[in-house]
C-alpha cells in the first residue's frame, strides 16, 4: 500500500515537471502570412487640341490704292490647302480656323491680275495686306482698210439667154468696214458682202470665148476712210451666148 502511494507521487511529480506555468511568457513563434501588395497605375489619356490661327488684311489696287470689294482668296499649297474665303464690301478679308504651317494664298478680283502670296503661321495671328495689279488695257490693232474680193466660178460663165453664173465675195477685205459698194456694168450695189452679178454681153471686154467684166469694190470705215479695188473678172462664153 505504501509502495503504491510512492509510485503515485512519482507519477505526479513527473507530470508536473512537464507542465508550464500559464503565467510564464510563451516562447512559441507565430508566423503571419501577408498577401503581396499590388500597385495599380492609372494612366491619364490626354488629347492635344490643335491651335488655330487667323489671317486678316485688306486687298487694294496697286495702281490707285482703292479698296477692292469681294476679292476671292484660295489656299492653293501647303497647310490648309483647299480652303476658300472672300473679302467684304470694304476690301477687308478674314481667313479663320487655320492651322500652323506654311502655305500659299491666291488672291484675285475682277479686273485685276491673280497674285500668289506666301504665308507662314507659327505662334500668332497675322495681318497680310495684298495689292493687286490691274489687268493691262487691251490694245486693239485696227487693220488698215484694204479692199479685196474673190469670184466664183473661175472663170465665170455666160450662157444663152443670157444666163450668168458669177458671184463676187468681199470677205478677204480688211479693216473696220462699215459700208461696201459694188460697181460693174453701169450698176451700183451697196452693203452686200457677196453679190451675184447680172450682166450682158455688152458689159464684157475683149473677144473670143473668154472675156472680162470690170468689177469695182469700195469699202468705207466709220471715219469715212475708203479703199477701192477694180479687177477684171474672167467670163467664159458658153454656147455662142455672145457674138
């Protein structure tokens, strides 16, 4: 019985030696798992707004300095190509909404020569005044009066009857012709460019089967100047029409 108690005490002692005082600090290590940190970068999208400019000015006459109304303007090369504008009644113009760069503007107005102007826009609006050159006055060269005429057929003919086939034409004459006058066989005919002649055997000169009829053409201009030509038109005698 005593032996049994001794064994029980020893067991309890062993058990107590393995017990830890709950008040003593713990020497155990606690491992905490930390989730990896993810960094999110947000990129801001930016849109570049183009800078726009304007070109203003006046269009005037190079000769007189007068303001030219409603001049037309077109950009024909470079930046802003194809854009068109028009000046106002006071000779002023505005080309708006232009992007930077070099270009050529073409300017014209009624009665004036076309002018191309080079412009470069960089950082600011510009003022560009344009002078146009008047269209040179047209010099009209008046040909001197020169009376001429042709005839057909060649030679003309006179047949029994008599029947005449002969037409004269003043078309080759030159100058500022206002009036024409034909004279032949004792007749006078005015203001006919072409004329079908009517004559008899007595109006013919010469002999044989080919003779001539004298035809005179006189042309006049507005100032009364004149030019005259007198030609013998050949006439073929057909079928013994003339003795």
